[in-house]
C-alpha cells in the first residue's frame, strides 16, 4: 500500500514548525534573537512536491548538494526562485566543469562550498563574464575528518581574504559540517573554531570582508550546539523529511 502524499505533506508542515521551535528555544537559552538565525532546508533526494510543501509551510531557503539533482529540480521551483520568494544555495561540492551549468540556471543565489582558490577564481571569472555577482561562503573542515570537504581551519582566513578580493563574488561567510560525534564539547569546539575564523576575517574590516558574517553550521542532530556557538544559518534535512534511506 502506498502512503497518500497528503499525509507526507502534513508531516512536513508539522516538522518544519517543530524545527522552527527548536531554533527559537535554542536561541532563547543563550539569549540570542531567533530572527538572526535562518533555517535552510537541505532537500537532497526529496522530490519537488516535498520541496514545495516545505516552502508552502514557510521555508525561504533551500539547499541542494548535487549539481545534477539541482539542475533537475530547479525548473519545478523556477516560479518561486524567480520571484525571490525562495533562495537556493549549493551546499555540496562544486566541480569546476559544472560551474557554467550552475550559473546558467540562474537559480542559485549562493555557493556555500568554496574550498580552494582555484575554484573561487574560476567562479569569479564566469560571474564576471556573465555580468553577475554571486554570494559565496568558504567551507571549512573543522573536524579534520577525511570524509569531509573544506579548507583546513589554519588556511581558512587566507582563502577567505583571497575570495573576498575577487570580482564577481561576494563573500557572505563560512560553512562547516560538524564533527561526527555525540560529544557536545567536541562538536561545539569545531563550531567555535568556525566562529573564530569568521571573527579573524570579518573583524579587521578589510575590503570585501565586512559582509562575511554568516556562520552556516548545525544540522538536524546538532543545531542547538551550533546556535549556542553563534550559527546564523542552520541546515536541516532529516528532521523535516525523515531519515534518508
Ligand atoms: C544533508 C545535509 C544537511 C542536513 O543534514 P540532516 O542531518 O539531514 O539535517 C546539511 N548540510 C549538508 C551539507 C548536507 O549535505
């Protein structure tokens, strides 16, 4: 027997509300304004109907991991992205040979996964050529886990300053995926490290770095810890859609 799709949509709506409440509760514990924390919905493997359902429930930020999936799904969201009702971010690896495809679609407003100067420079050139400006974030591997992408924390500030100086790109902040650990101290130390990088880069006020204030960190299992460490954007998938098989 198949589950009626309406049941899924109701569940998505309820889970979206529950996530918003988690953000509000986590912010209040540490005395932060929940309005300073955006929720990006990570929609990998979800069909367009599910994405539209969460947007309908109030989501304004969508994140896709794989370029191919992004390109397949964005036509079904073009009305919402085009009107500015929703912003779509790329939160997974971007290969240089996919840059044109991502820019051509025009749907992506931010690439969160910049982790090399070579990638940033290629993106900058294409943005310049097409006369557009793109928001980007520098992805940092705060845990040092080999399975994770991102520049090392030691090299992050230098890469960020380089990106900030490139034409066609607007450095918006920093992104990380937390340590794969249930130890609060370990996970929070990683998030604190990302915050320190942000402060190191945005603090002195060098040209192009003043806008680099965003901290994209925290997912379904650790968003409270990320908010305690200053996250301005949490990326949530399974808490809204259920666990992926
Ligand atoms: C899937 C994914 C998320 C969301 O993870 P959940 O644990 O499902 O909330 C966040 N960020 C990135 C980069 C992801 O790939």
